[in-house]
């Protein structure tokens, strides 16, 4: 059993280090659109990313309602959410006969792709010993740009040593160029690639720039909750007492919850991680649990999708037992 060791795992307190930017991001992530309550709009994005995108990226509203009913979202809340998303430019509507179908707009697809861009953080490459350093002096008049840039730097894996001094151990030159171009801030930034020559160890830079204790605690919470669910559900599936619909709900929740780590785990190389880092344990748990739920969950999705949609648009290369978050 992969998780016999779980009860032996523990975290060391890191009370002396407080990283405001990461803490704020974690709280924002939890209380806003990715809250554990799984609000309707957030769940719609998850369904598009994990299911609908493999079936032509378009779905009849009736099927979407049926799927979201499984999570406790009523018809009215689904229609209201998809209507707002349409007005906000996340999805576009298409009328075929008397049926309304919805697909992601380029803006909506970009949101889905955001997590994909950060998959590298789940399994960083070997470290080349160099730091990527970004400095900026963005004027107060465009403070909103500065605030958005900070969020994206954190999501990309940068840590803040001070308000305008950011570092990363990963090769993020392309991401930095994209951000500079996106926010048109060429005149306000400088970017370096350099080695740290002391007088301290590289680990000190990590401690000054990230609160790994807080992130590790998030991994511990994930492991504590989902290791129990994994054991229970695996037993139920083997006994034939867990329905395809229940597997669909649990698989969707699992992906929805695990993807959060793509946004606040910096993906540091192994050399820079603390001894009792739980990221790899969480990844193993996700992989095992996902594979247990994958086939029955997809059977349920297809059974609903066939009513009102054309199954022929299913991606011929789609392998239900694989997932981009599974890195083996």
C-alpha cells in the first residue's frame, strides 16, 4: 500500500518565518473562486478542463445542468452562472434548434491553460545552481499592474525577498518575458540570472522568500483528507458499492483540489526543499486515487454527455487513465 507511511509523517513548525505574500495568496485562493465549497462557476471551469475539452469542448446546457446536479447545484444556479460567464466573456453560446450549447472563448481557454503552464512545478528539473532575479520599480499610478504582476510571479514560482525583489530557482526566462510584454513594463524592470556566492547557504534565500511551512501544511491537509477517502473509496469500488456517479463527483473534487498546488507551490528543486517535504507524497496519493476513480467517472460523464451531444467529437487520443497532473 502506497500510504502505509502516512501516519508517520509530521511537519516541523516554522513559526519564525512569515511570508505575507504567500499567506495572502493562500487565503485568497481558498476564500474566492477555488473555495472548498466548489461554487458553480469554478466547478464549470473544472468540468471543461477535465472532461468537456476531450469531447469537442462544447456541451448542451441540459447536460451541464445534469452533471452539476451531482454536486448539489440546482438548475437555476447553473443557468445563472453560465449566463454570467457568457456576459463576462468566458464562454460563448450557440443555438442549435431549440438547444443552447456552450463552449469556452479564447479567454476562457486561457484560464484553463493557466494550470497547464505550471505543471512543470510538480516535478522540477535538476537545478543548475542559478537564481533568476527580477527587480522592478513600478510607479504608484499603475499600482493595479504591480499588484497583478505580484500575483502572477507567485503563481509562476517566484518568491519575494522584498517588495520589489523576486527570485526563482527555475528556468523562467520565457515566463518573465511574457509577463513584461503582457503588462508593458519594460522600462520598470531588470532581470538577472546569477549564482549566490554567500556568505550564507542557498537555503537561506529559500527561507527568506517562501513560507514552505505553510505550503507543507496545505499538503498535509490534502494528504490527511484524501488518504482516508482513497482507502474508503477503493474498498467500495472493489466491492461494487460505489456508483459511477459517485466516482465522477469524487474524481472531479480530487482534481479541483489538487490543481491548487500548481498555483502556490513554487516547485523548488529537490536540493532546496526541507527534509520532510510532503509534495511528493501528495502527488503519489493523487495518482493512485485518480486512477481508481478514472474509468467509472468517465463512464458516468459519457452517459450524461450522450444525451444531447455528439460523442463522435471525443478526442481519439484521450486516455482516461492518464492525466497531466500525474508525473511518473
